[in-house]
């Protein structure tokens, strides 16, 4: 089956089976997709599922309907709304990009891949997605779903990530000048619903007759991947200090680094042999509890320390925040775990240490 025929089969399938998503317009619609909403969705969807993103997307676009609204938002408000979605550098780049669009482009996103790539936080995949979906540019979009479809459709047995250039070459040849945005979204949907990582539904795939891996009986084996390195484990301490009036000791993490700009409980450094460095001088209780969390590149284990702090104590780091002004939902997941773990702990003066 030639590229044009494959594209036609794919679009016909998409017209009948497209997922309904809050950032999309209907397939084949004369309505143009809003580049702001496309951009927002693509940033949120990086390493995150559609199911997890929907509620965040709807809340963000209700609070900040335009790129200008987002650019004018307080950093703390945006970071607080992002809490729980993970990969927090995306939220910082979201603000940087919105402000660059307003300051350097008059509030309008560039309409080419090249222009979009000049914006903070926009890489090749996101630039191609916005260019094709919002501006109808024939830009090949490559995400995990599309790489999987290409590897099976053309029987690319070389493992990822070394096969990425070959897969992109195939995707480039397939990308049409007619409805390129719908073509890209059709491939995304095909990979998400039919050409799935495990047990692909080859029997109902619109491209079954063209799929070289299916003909060879190895569709479920592709794409092959190089073995992943084992994740290291880092250790540390997390300090939950509370006053009699309910105020909690919190700090804003440095802008640069993991969870940058997010509200958090103070911690020690995260390393193989961390030093216990409490953020204030008082008696600290060791409840023999541990917060465990996994990031992209490492596992984290934080030993919990609890303190009932004096009302007049001055911390070395952070600020006591009145409980009425605090919402656990504004914390990144690792610190929500610490909050939940420490809530039921009663400090035993006999076991506290200063």
C-alpha cells in the first residue's frame, strides 16, 4: 500500500473514531485549532497520560483562557495549580513561554516549526505538533505512540532509541500536505487505542493490510528497546514542623533544580549519605517513617522528622504558614506524602531530640 493510500485509510478511520478531547476540534472541521490550547495540552501530556491531564487542562484554561492571561499570572498560582501533575520544570517553562509569546511575538504563537523552536520549553516534538495541528503545516510529529506505529508498519527491528532517525524518515514520507494535523492526531489515536504497546488489536487496525510487522507475525514484539539502566536510590530527611496554632514550616524550593519553584517542606540534601540538617532549632522526633517516591531518573527515600515548634521560634529556612492559608493540594506529590504520613504522628518528648 502506497503512502497516499495509507494516509487516506488513516484519515477515514480517524474521521469515524477520533477521541473527543477538550483541546481538539472535530476531524475535518473548518474550525482552526487554538495554538494556545494545543501548546498547553502538549506540554501537559509530556510523560503524562490523557486521563491525568484532562482535569488540569480544563482548570488551567478556565483560570487563564488566553496566553496573555497566563503570562500575567503569579508564578505561585500557576505552580500551585500544577501540583500533582509532576515534571515541574514544565510549569516553569509554561510561564516562560507564555511571557515570551506576549513580549516577543505580540501574543501570537509563531506558525512554523522554526519559529516555535525559539520559544522556551518547546522542543522538536512540541513544535511539530503545534505547527501541524494548529497551523496545518506538514510537520512530522514523533511521540511514543507514533514511533511504535512506524516501527510496526515498516518492520523496523533496530531498537529504540537508535532507530529514531529511521522512524522519523518513515513518518516524514507519510505526512501529507492535506490535513497534516488530523494525520498526526490520527497516528496518536491509533497508537493509543489500537496499536498499543501490549496485545495490539491488529484485527481491527485500518492499516493491517500495509503493516509489515503484522505480516511477519512480530507486531507485538516491536518496537524493540535497549535495556534500561537501573535507577539509583538517593536518601535524605524531610522536616515537618508545626506550631500550636497549626502553622506549618514551608519553603519555596530554588527555581533551578528538581521541583524548582514549588512549595515544599524543608529537606536535607538528597544523596547517598545525607546530613541531618533541621531547618530550625528545636526538639525533633524520629517516628521511624519514610517517604518513598520515584522520579524519572532515581528513587528517593526521605526519613521523616517531626517537631512541635515553639510559637516564637525563628527558622533557619522557610516560613511558618497559617494552616488556614495552606492547602496540601499545592504540594508536589512527594511532599503530600510527607504531610499525610506526619499528620497522625504524636511527638513523644522522651524520643524527641534537639
